[in-house]
């Protein structure tokens, strides 16, 4: 791993823009957002783009808006298809694409004008297979941006390891849209059609294939956090159990098949930690099928008790999380009582003591 401070990717002037980037934009019933998303791609400083907009069976004006924009820019192709979900839409876009490099944009988001110039410039400069950038989290009331001007070059499976370890200093994430891929890296790779949380195994596979990745710690992608109707804003629901949890289990199997049991253990630590978080959220909410979901989580943790113990013993595991997991394996009721005690008494007390200490220091 090499960290480069104050990194500036190579500037790609128009006569050096010889490589075609296929940008796949997926859209479903986002008429209020799609024009901004497409125009942000059309307005890139890197102009050699093949822009494939996949209208995934929209029932509002999304499809018509896509067609109108395509009439204004010959680089845009619009593919209208029956609704099949974001994974199926992306697969259709990949099948249509012809570029040497592939990028993805969700139609309700937008990108900075120089995103693809920066990503491709860094990819070529560092001879990488995948270029990744940080992203802004756009809320209704504010925007979060932790950008710096550094870059990190990952060799071999270093990027995969940081991704599995969920290292916050590197916003690699599951997302397909903050990355630029050499086409050959994605050969034979597809998104699981009909599934939500489709990025999980896709990202794992792509990162595992790269000999080198470059990460720009600069936000170039604008990701809407709280759009009404967004899949990612949906709380625990049936898809959590039919799509998300199975995807995480497949990720474990993939890492094991890769010969990285160490990473499989780290991934399972975060996975079972998420299950406990889901359990806490469900206990605190009145949701349909809540008892069924709670039982499914309990059964999964107890059935895989040995695996849970191994995962929470890995070097990445926080000892406090291990105590919680072991308590759950002894008694879910005692675990939940402790969580309520911490949330209602311990944490507020710590916050009050810290505030008091700050006031004392300020005197």
C-alpha cells in the first residue's frame, strides 16, 4: 500500500481522450432526478463516453425524459426494458456496452464534472485495474464530505482487505458507482438478477480480480441518502432476509474459496454484528412480521454458534462486541436487557459526563 499526499491525477486533454468509457445509468420512476443525473454525465470533462441509460420499466415520465435527452446528445443510448430491478438493469447495460472501461451511475444521483477524467487519469497514471473515489452523502438538510487530497495505491488484495475490514478511512464500499473498471476485470461477472443489495458480491469479485487499485480520497460522486422510495432507505423488510443476508453469506463462501479464511472471519464478524444490530432495531420497532424476523435472526446465530465464536475471535473484532455476542448465545433476553440498559442509562450518562468535563476544562 502506498499513500500519496496532495495527489493530482493526470489531466487528459481532448486529444488524449482515446479510451472509451461506457457509463451505465439505471433509472426507474425517478422523473424528478433523472435529467440532472444524465446531464452530469454528459457534462464530463472527459468526453469520450458511451452513455447507456437503462429505463427499467418506469411508469412515470422517466423514459420520455431519457429519450428527449438522447435526442440532444448522440452519445446517449436509451434501453427501455420491462422492470427487473437494478441488478437486471445493470446487466442489460453491461451487455450493450462496448467501452474499454465501465462505470455506473444511479439515475437519482449525480457526478462532478471531472469525475471520470480524475478516475481514468489516476487509473492510467498508477497502471491500476480499478479506480475508486470517495463520495458525498447528500441529505435533505445538509451534505457530508470527508474528502482529502491524498490517494492510496493498493497492490494485490490490499483493496479487498480494506473493503472487507470496512475501513472507514477508505470509502471503498459495496457500491458499483464510485468506481471505474477496466473491462477485462468484469469479464464473466454479473449482478444477481432480481435481487436487492446486488453490489455486495459484485464488488467483492471485482476487487479480488484487480492486481492494483487506486483510491482517490476526494468526493466526485453525489449520493442521495434520504430520497423517498429509495431501496437503500428501506428499513428491515423481507428483502433483508431474502436478498441481503444471503448475499453476505455468499460473500463468506467466495472469500473462503479464494483461500482467504482470514478475510472470511473478518467479514463474518461484521455480518453477525449486523444481525445483532438488526435484532436491536426490530425489538425497538413495531413492524409487520417482527416476531418472525426476530426468530430468524436468533435461529441463524444459534445454528452458526461455532462460526459466530470464531468470527468474534478474529483480530479485527472489538472485545466489547464479542462480549455482546457471547451474551446473546447464552440468552437473547439477557442480551436485550443489557442493550436497553446501555442505551437508556449508560450511554446518556457517558455523554453527560463528557459534556461536564468540557465545561470544567473551559473554566
